[in-house]
C-alpha cells in the first residue's frame, strides 16, 4: 500500500520505468467503483489518460498494472469477443484480454518482467 500523498510521485516514477513518461496520465481515487474492480484501465480523455483507483487498493502493484496496460496499448484497441447465451444467462468471453492482456499486466505489476 502507498499513501495517497505519494500517488503522483509513484505514478511519475513508474511511468519513467516503462518509458512512457511523455504520456499525460492523471490518477484519481474513486471509492464509488464497482465491487469487482480495484482499478480501471485508463481512459483517454482529451489530451490525457485518467486512471481510477479504489483507495482501498491503492498500491504500487495497482499503478504498475494499469500503466503496463497503457504501455502495451491495451486500453485503446478493440478485442474480438465471443458471446453466447445459456438459458437466461449471457456470457461474454474476451479471450485476448483474459489470456494475454491481464496475465502479462499482473506479471509485470508483481515482478516488473515485461512480455
């Protein structure tokens, strides 16, 4: 965990490590996020990206995870999705996100190993 006071400094340090220090990225704490989301892939708003982080999960791991998505351009592309229904339940499988994007962001956020 890190202090909210340290958020901007940590963001700049981690951006430099990934070679994306030229990207304008703002981080905001948002305690109204869905229960299943600790952070959200930074959204491109105007000239900058905005990263939302649940304050309860504010850590270097969360910052690294989302910055790695930006470094790999994961937040800008569209994935082919496969949807199907089973009775009243609808399922959406996003194979590329589930088996490529998320695992490599998790690996980097914990170990700083880049794929």
